[in-house]
C-alpha cells in the first residue's frame, strides 16, 4: 500500500456487518407469523435475486430509502403471498433490521480497527445503505471507532459513482491518494474506489484479485 494512506473507509453490509442469522431466516420467520408458509432458503434465494435487480433500478435506488426496501420486501414475498398484504410484514422487518440483534460484526473487525486507530489512521464507514445503519452500529458500540459514517441514502449518491468518493474527500479534507477503501463488491467498492483515484482492497471469498483480503486482521499488514 502507498505510504500516503491516512484514511481507511470500510463498507458496511457484507464487509463490516452481516445479517444474523440470515436475511432468509428473519424474513421467513416473520412471514410465517402472518400465515405465509415458506422456508428460510426459499426466501434467502428470492431476496438476493430481487435485491440485485432492485439495485440496478434507478427509479427505486434514487427514491426514499424506506420505499426502496418496501419494494424489495414486497417483491421477495410476491410468489408466496397469494395476494396477501405484505405491508404489515414489511414494517416489522424494517424495524428488526434497524437493531443490532439481527446483525453481526465481522470477526476481528473491532480489534483491528482499534489497532489502526492507535497507529494514527482515520476511520470511516462508506456504505450503500440507509440510515438504520447508524442504530445498528450504535447497538454494537462501534460508532466511537469511526471519525465519520457516510451513508448513500443520506448523501443522495451511491458507490461506484465518483461523486460519493468526492463527497468523502471533501468532508475528510483529504486527497484521493490518502484513502484506502475496503469492501466486498468488486464493482461498487473495489473498482469504484480505484476509478476515484483511491487505493482499494476487496474483501471476502472467492479470491479474484491480488489486492484482496479475507479477514479484517490482514489489514494490519497493509497499513503498518
């Protein structure tokens, strides 16, 4: 890594935090309470299919954050609901995923980030998420580790759009070569950051890049 790095930004969902025990498990359990017979795996598979499509629909992604998720939840249950009103289920799920109970912090993330702070690095979250992320990080006592939390729904622009990286630079008062971004999406995190002139590390499996790590503790080798 270049020795000019002064700021580490970290993606949230899929990198710093992961749904617990899974999106499908929480969605299906809630739906069964409303009489929709469905198993966790069915919902999980349908959710990621719908979510991937929704992320490409600018009409949804550029709208209100709650409307985006209402659309995702409605479409997820559409094949199973038999015309049943999904909105009461959505409202419960919206609140559930605003709680830390349904998210887990990545292994070694907290200790690694504390070490990096002690080494003098500034830390920030940079996420294509919604404002519920703030309460999730609060519940896990992670907020004090970060100088800033940047959320796409609040900024009105998402990764990989260069504008979101420029907004972070302006707020942090750092030039592009001072940033390293860590995230699990090849297009949004890795390529998005690189195209913005930042350094980048891809997170997770499978290994597809030389600049990739599978554990937060590996950051300590990249940011001495």
